[in-house]
C-alpha cells in the first residue's frame, strides 16, 4: 500500500478572494490615482495604517478624517468617465515629428500592401483563367507528360483559389484598410496643429 502524506494532496487556495473596498480611503485613493505610500505621506501616517483603514480593519480618527476630507470633497458622488472631447482637451498638443514619422510608416506600409494585393489579384485572375480552361484541356492532353503538367497546374490553381488563399487576401485587405484609416486620421490631426 502506497503511503500518501497530507502534503502530497492538492491544497485548497489559501485565503479568501479579495473583495473590492468601498471605504472613503479607497475611493479617494482610486479617484486621485494615489499609491498607498503617497496617501500615507499626505495623511502623515504609516502605509500599514492606510492599508488597515482602506480594508475597514481600523476606523478613521478625527484628525485623519479632517485631512482626508480635503481630498474627499473633490471626489464626485458618481465618478464619471471622461468623454473623448474632455480627454483631448486635457492633453497638450501632440508632437508633430512623432505623428509625421507614424504617417510616413503608414503610407509606406500601405503602399507595400497595395502592391502585394495587386500581385495577389493578378494571381487570382490567372488562376480563374486556368480554372475555366482546365476542364477542356485535361481530357485533350496530347500525351502523359502534358497531362501530368496540366494536373500539376490544376493542383496549383486549386491552391490559389482555396480558403487559405481567400483568408490571406482578406487579411491583407483588412490591414490595408486599417493603415489607410490611420493615415487619414493622422493627416487630419496634423492639419489641426499650429505651425
């Protein structure tokens, strides 16, 4: 009989799942993006005390509540997400050289993808020609060598027109559309920047 020790058995996870805190300390800390250390420095207490206050293991004393209330009064009742316009209004104007470099990148790669798609379209066009001609060419092959060549051509045509080739074409097209959209957005953004 094999001996099984307690420690060789699978162990349940230690502790309990974390429950997000809704304490005033946590709300203030989250609203202002403060670390435990930063809030502890502001309140002039230890990091451990802030952690206990946030978890609800300790109560806020009068002086701490007073110091925290200076921050807490700037926390809205229901934190609202910024709209895109509000987010943009808070940003400094972007760096034109960085945007111009990205625009060059997008234009270059979009041009490369256009060339690749044109070559792919030509390959599909030729495969379509072979697909139409092979049903009559194969039975009329003059000899076994020609028949073998036409058979290989038929296999290549099938590969050129299969689902993988279709997926490849559509992925190239999607990448091109994304680069073209980014190019237009960058041009519009650069047009808004002061000279």
